[in-house]
C-alpha cells in the first residue's frame, strides 16, 4: 500500500492500517519530501515562540512503527499502471509500484499574479516558514533599533498580512503579540512604533465562525492598533512598496500571504478524476470516484487534496481542516482494511465539533458545536487543550505542555536567530584566501559568494550591499 503524503491524512491512515492489518498481510509505504508530519494548527504559536518548532513535528521513523518511509516528492501518478514517480532531493527520479493507493498530498498556498508578491511575499503553511517569519520579524525589530533613518525604521516595523481566514488571523495576532512583548526589551522602540496591517478581500474576517465572533475578533485586533483593511485587495508590493486597492500606499519589509489554499498541483499530472478546483473526486467512503460516482478501484483519498462529500450538508464538501483530515484518515484506514477482507465499508460523516483560535497569549475565540461562543481566556484555554489532545504522540504532547509551563514561569524567548538561514556565511568569508595580503578583495569575494548562494533574498541583498560598499 502506498500512501502519498505523510501529513495528517498520511500519518493517521498509515497508523490505522497498521493497527488493522498484520505485517504479513500488508506492506505500507509513506512517501513525503519531509521526514516528519507537521501539526499545522500550532504553527502560529511556533512563530510566536510559545512552542519549540521541533515539538510540532512527529518524525515518521518514530511515529510510524512497522511502516516504511521514502523521502522524496511525488512527481507523477499513473494509477492505470499502478505506479508513482518519486523525485528525491538528490539522485534520479524512480518509480514505485503498488496495489492500493492513498492520496493525502494536502494543499499549497493559493496565490495571485500580484506584482512583487513572488519576490517579497512569504507563505505560512509549514514549520520552516513559521521559523523564518519569527526570525524575520525579530530581526527587523533589531535592525529598526539600530538605525537613525526614520523612513527605514518605519519600513522595518511595518508588517503586512494578506488574508483574514483562520491561519492568517492567528499568525497576525500571535506575531503582533510576540513583537509587542519583544519591544519591551528595547529603549528606542515602543509598542506604538509597530505597525501591523491586515488586508482582507471580503467584508469580514474568520468566515469559519459566526459574524458576531468575527466582529468581536475585529474589535480586539483594532484595540491592539492593528490597521485593518476589509473589502480590499493587495494590488502590488514591488520592492516592498505596498499598494492596496483602497488607495493606501506604504513601505513594508514584511508581506505574509495567507489568502487561502488550493489542492496540491501534482494532482494535475495524474490520471485520477479531479473536480474543478483540482481536488481528487471521492465518494463518502473515501474511495476515489468518477464524476458519475463510479469507484476507481485501488485508489483512496482524504484531507485538503480531496473533494469529500459532506453528508451532513448535502451538496457541499468537507472543509479543508485538520479536524476533518484526521477523522477521514481513520475512516479511510478502517475502510481499506475492510475492503481487503471483503467486509462492508462505511461512509464518512462528521459534524463539526467546533472551531478554536488563539489571538496571542491569553486571548482567543471559539465556537463550539456551532452554537456556543466563547471568547478571551477561556477560548484560548480551549484552543490549547483541544490541540494538545489532537497533537500526535505522547512525547510531543508532553514536550509542548512543558514548554508552555516554562513560558508561564519565565517569559517567552524573543531572540532572533537570523543567521540560521545562512549558517555558512561567516565560514565562507573566513575560508576564502585573500587575493592580495591586506586587500579588501577576499572579503568582497566572500560577500559576493554569500550573495550568490544565500537562500534568503534578504541575506543575499545584505551581502550584495556589503560587496558594493567594499568596491
Ligand atoms: C497555519 C495553519 C493553521 C491551521 N490551523 C488549523 C486549525 O486551527 N484547525 C484545523 O482544523 N485546521 C487547521 N489548519 C489546516 C490543517 O492543518 C489542514 O487542513 C490539515 O493538515 C490537512 O491535512 P492533509 O493530510 O490533507 O495535509 P497536510 O497535513 O498538509 O499533509 C500533506 C503532506 O503531503 C506532503 N507533500 C506535499 N507535496 C508532496 C509531494 N509532491 N509528494 C509527496 N508528499 C508531498 C507534505 O509534505 C505534507 O506532509 C491549519 C493550517 C495551517 C497552514
């Protein structure tokens, strides 16, 4: 059995299958470019420094006993021939054959062709982005504190978030909370100097909860001086100069894009039936099915990349969230095992337990069972309790809870480790032999090298500036 993607669906399906089927009955293989599953609902707290990044990931090798893992990207799916092409980070692509396929490839950021976005924007989908964003925000505060140029300082302290859904609002609120905490340690910057901006295309935020809770969240954010632009589009952010559709223009060093997701684009290069949004078509039993409902033998799918009918809301599909992905995965595992034993399969049906969101330390909103609305400290507590319960492995739950306890006793860590993103820069500069003794040539070459190699465009820009100054 081949499971594509080792995220929420991949991990929970593999575990369920291993529980239901003995090792002699089935070999299970999970393919993912990352060797770990990320629990995304905790990413905003990772960015805010309330949780250690390593604690929100469950390594496949330990979380999936009795299951093989292949590290690589699925690049093609040819279900008619029961084979999948895997492209590893190093080495040539290879084909893996299978009898049964599970598609759990998740979603990617849905972007628009906005001038400058590809160059300056950053997403908020994975743990690497959460770490980078945290270091970036803290790094800009450090830089702002070290300049006398008022324009540069304002640009450094302006942070733009595009998208007012759950992920965007949580990321904005947590990072703003962290930044306010961080500036307490600076004599030259006060919380009023921070300028956080939210841009949302629709007239409201948090469409996942009632209008009342969405309105409450807006009020809370405005009280924190967050500048909110509703019914507004990002028109351009070329060279970090932001232009909004309501005519507002300003410079912002940071543009975070959280304006929705779309199904994994690799599915477009497959022979599986897709809907108009590029998701794999499924029946409620989580078997891949053609538009007319005919089941495609040997293929199953769930999670953000699948169009799973929502039987409790006829005509609609299950929303892309962890709550559904996790539960679908368990039903999928049970159904696959049942199918192999010629037992009946069951339809996936789940009514939403609720939605919980954190808005920074001790603040949150929650809507439970569609009716009960909770705000403030209690909602924040519900958010932490629910997600701690849902976090895979006891090991990770314990580590997260210990980290929270430490943050209650001491303050959270607000140090920027910006050099994480180019750890070789200093060594490169030291290792390049000087062209002429005492000349500035060596430093110049090293800086040019750094500019060439740096993965982070800012590191590259910084190195280029250094090189030019030397010249
Ligand atoms: C910041 C953020 C906050 C969120 N907060 C919440 C929340 O509070 N509550 C909630 O219910 N949901 C939340 N979600 C949504 C939730 O995390 C997802 O709906 C859920 O993880 C979907 O599970 P999945 O298995 O379909 O996809 P994922 O968990 O994303 O897994 C997809 C896997 O596929 C892998 N993959 C991608 N491309 C390839 C490829 N080509 N080949 C092989 N593998 C590949 C990825 O590496 C990943 O491991 C949040 C999401 C984000 C980003």
